[in-house]
């Protein structure tokens, strides 16, 4: 495993981090807690030291599972969680009001069974609350020792600038993968210039970049990933299969899986501090964590780039 420091912190995080959205067991179909705990343990045993969760993943369930899994090694794990998204029966709603932040903070500390969260993100922007009110509340929590470093997720350059006028943030968590490179234009250069870390999510595009879906999958009830990752439709499917074939050839040369190739590509990109990958079981966790050993050559990266430019440019850039 390789490790990178999130700038301006003492957090030395693994270049591959474990995402726990699916472990919330309410958006990605049925996920067994015992399997989730095994996945967390295998990840940690393979060198992952960075776990990402959020109150909204299973209305707190993912945080509870993380706490159970790390209870005898809390000091060896860098735990990141988030605030400001609520799941109602029908939708996800953003709420960065001081009242909601207070609730999220208290409940995350309790569920994670910790006195202090290592990295605390604003999960999504909320246009209904003045950013200043949210930041003032978060600053208060930081002074009280409830979390160590503040970060933001899904923020534009403009919003990061506004936040930085009021407080210190240390990194951004954006959507970024071979299939979504939109942040390369402005956001990554801004983060580099400002010395902000980039912890990317969606590395496998919800499992698609493992190459396991040969036709458009019909996900089981309760598995809503197709609503979040907009790739599972006919007009781009053949071109995505072409990309997966291209990744498959590269994977063969490295004796690794397509998933590992997609993860390795993301880890290698300029400005990326750590990449989040979700896993539902031991095998996936091992496959993903060991991708850190793979280094794609320049010509392999160019091959991928050429395919994307020719066949998927409207989707990717
Ligand atoms: N800040 C945000 O707004 C935001 C948004 C999204 C995600 N995130 C974070 O980023 C993390 C990762 O992103 P993600 O969970 O959306 O998706 P992802 O990592 O792109 O995909 C994860 C899913 O792919 C499948 N998978 C993973 N490894 C595999 C392997 N080696 N072989 C075969 N299948 C494999 C699993 O589902 P199946 O087995 O069911 O296919 C798994 O649940 C999340 O858990 C969360 O912590 C943050």
C-alpha cells in the first residue's frame, strides 16, 4: 500500500480507502453486516487505514458497522464521516442548518463510538442555509474537539473559495473515475494550487468498472445505484463495453482484474490523494486494496485516453 499525507494535516492516508455506503444496507441491495465487517478487516489487514462513512448511509447503520469493526483498533484507523444529508422516505434532502449539524455531529460520535472524528466533511452544498451559519457551527465543534479537520464534498471551486474565506478546509471529496473526469479541468488544478487533498469517490462507477456487467443489469429491489451512477443505459452501453475490453487487455498484462486496473488508473492521476472504493465482502475488499501494487505504464494510460476521447468523450469530460 502507498500512503499520502492530506496537506496541512498529520493524516497519512492509504492511497486506496474503503467506502461504506453499501454497508448502510439501504441503497445498494442487501448487504450482510458480518460480510461488511469481514470486508473492513481485510481492508485494514491489507494496509488500508482510511474509512469513509456518513450518517445518511443506512440512517446511521454504516457508522455503527464501522465502529463494531474497528473497536479494537480505533487508533490505527483514520475515520472520515460527513454531515448535512437526510434520507426521508422518498428522497435525499440536504440540510446544513446548525440544528441538523448539531444532530449529525452528536449521533455520529455516538454511533462511531469515538470522542473525536479525524476528518469531517460537509456532504453536499445546501442552498437553503447560508454557508456562514454552517461554518460557524462546524468551527464551534472543532474548538470543542469533536473533529480534527474539516473538509467538503461535491463543492465547486466557487464554493470552496467561499468556505476558505471563513475557515480552513483540508480536502475535497468529488466524484472521479475513468468514466467521470470533469474535475480535471478546474477543480483538480484549484486543489493543487490551494494545497488541498482530493479524496475521490465512484472509482468503480458503482461496480460497472469491474467489467462484471455484460449486459445492462436489472438491479434487485432496494439496489438503487443506477439512480446515482448514470451509465446503465442503452445509448452508451456498447461504448462502455469497449472501454471495459480495453481495460481487460491491460489487466491481462498485469495479471490483475479489470476492477484493479480501474482503481490503479485513478490512484495514478495527478492531484489525487486517495481513492474511495466500496466493497460488500472480503473478496472485493482484497481485490480492491491490492490494486495499490499495480502501476500502469504511460502507454497504457494513453491507450485508455485515446479510447475515451474517441468513444465516450461526451460522458467523461
Ligand atoms: N461524497 C459523496 O457524495 C459520495 C458519493 C458516492 C460515494 N461516496 C463514497 O465513496 C465510496 C465508494 O463509492 P461507491 O460506493 O459509490 O461505489 P464504487 O466504489 O464505485 O462501487 C462499489 C460497488 O462495486 C461493487 N464492487 C466493489 N469492488 C468490487 C470488486 N472488486 N469486484 C466486483 N464488484 C465490486 C460492489 O457492489 P456489487 O457487488 O453489488 O456490484 C460495491 O458495493 C462510498 O462507499 C462512499 O463512502 C461518497
